[in-house]
């Protein structure tokens, strides 16, 4: 029998000993009391990125593709905090949303299973690529219930239905915000900024002038902007917009960052109270192309260049972000080293999938896949 943990302590996902403190808690010990489930292997490495055509020493990568051996990328950092809250409420059903190839939904299903929680994902159409088909296969393999919705009003109705059904089953449903982006989930990327500051101080890389991340639901960017300010980093952090489905504005990102700051200050009032402003967010819109999930020639080129340098990207998020970096370097507009933050998992989770046969897909999703839905 395992010893009981104090309320608020980090919860190891394997239910063994609590993990080492995250970087944020190493600087602000009181924040170590925020409940957390240990899904990540931190710190993730930083390295020079020898991209063909890039000047030597101009480009570095933060390897958040390695956040977890099961399923990496940016989602585990957020879900550590979000699913700790779900566990505290004794939830047995997680409900979230995404495209049919959702990385966030897959991460929620994978890590939810480790906590004995089932996952329902309300999914909307997106362009069907081989990567999207593989994501659907993985979602089914991990037992995610997929509810189709064509458009935002239909998605809202499906979410309400999912909550009603789960409540009638006694499953205590818990809402996981799209992308894991919330005042609580974004703490993961506040801490990631502190982690980067430690690596800069240790001489693992020079302090970057600019940091590039994909901008979808916005939690990674808002957390990093807040974390950079608290950790004393001076980099300009650029969010490369990859979605035309409720794309976040700078004002909305600032509100999200300030909600996270409020959560942190309740635990540690010594943190500065000055609010984050919309002016602190830089949004790069040039790489969106035809919309969410639609590949672009620039993203395809970035994927190929990254592959040659030893990185695996995908064309919905990370390749569009790297394409913006490549364009910045091509124009000679960079004012110093650039850090590309790789948020796509390099771990393939299929080996960890349960042995049970997956449930059949809803007919609407089968039709989307057959038609190459947009």
C-alpha cells in the first residue's frame, strides 16, 4: 500500500513517489503546492538546430517533443495541472473538443486512462491528411469516444449532451478546455519559461532574442509570455497563428495570462501584481494558409528541412511555426538567436494502447475521412 500524500502535493501518475519540483517551484517554493500529476520528463533538452541555409549559431530548438516517453509535445505540461483538478473532483469522464486529428484530444485520452478516466471528444472537420488518419487510429486505439459536430453551434450542443449522458451514468464529467489552455493548464508553460531560464544560466544556449511557438488555443503562448516576464527573460515571444476557428486575439491571450497570474498569486503573493497587456503578445499570421489543418508549401518545405536536421514535424502546427522562422532568417530580419519551440510529440504511443478492440467510428466521421473533410 502506498503512503498517503499531503493535499496539494504533486501526484505521480504511476502513484509512486512524488516527482522532483518543476522549475517554477524551484524559484517559488510555495507554488510547489499546486496539485500536479507527474506526466513529464523534465527538463526537455535544448540544442542548436543546424537547418540548411540558416547561419551558424542563429537557430536553436527546445525539444518539447520529448516531454513524455508515452506521448510528448506541449500537451503533457498543461494536462499535469488540469487532470490533477479532475482527479481532485473524482471525475471518471473527461470531455473536450478538437479537430478530428486532435493532438490535445489524444493526449487527454492517453493520460486520462492512466488516471482511470474515460475521454469523450467532440470533434469538428479538418482537412484529411495521412497524419490526421493516423491520429484518428490512435484516438480509437486509446478508447476515446468521438462525437462529430459540423460547426461551433453543433459542437456546443454535443458537449452539453456528453455532460448530460456522463452525469446520468454517474461518471462525474470534467471539462478539459480545448488545447488544455486555461488559467490552470497554462502554469505548465509558465514553468517552462523558468526551465528555459535555468538552461540559459547553465550555458546550454545563449539567451534567444526571439522564441517561436504555434498559436492555436493560445495556452502555450500565454503561459510563456507570463513565465518569461516572471523569470526575467527578454526574448520576444512570437505565436504563429495556425487556426481560423475562434483564433485568439492578443487581448484574449492577455486575459488568459492574467487569470494564470491570479492563480499563482493566490499561492505566492510575492509575485508581481502588474497585469500582462495585449501589447506583450506578437502574433504572426502569415503562415495560416487556407485555414486550420490545411498544409502549405512553406510548411511542407519546413517539414523536409527539419527532417534533414533530425526533427519530425507535422503541417498543422509545428511546421507552420518553423516556416515563420525560416522566412524571418531568409529576410535577414532576426536581431539575435532564434529559439524554435518544438511542440509536436516524437514518441509514438501505439505500443502503450490497450489491447481491447476499438469501437466503430460514427458514420459522420467515416464520411469525413472518405470525403477528405474540410
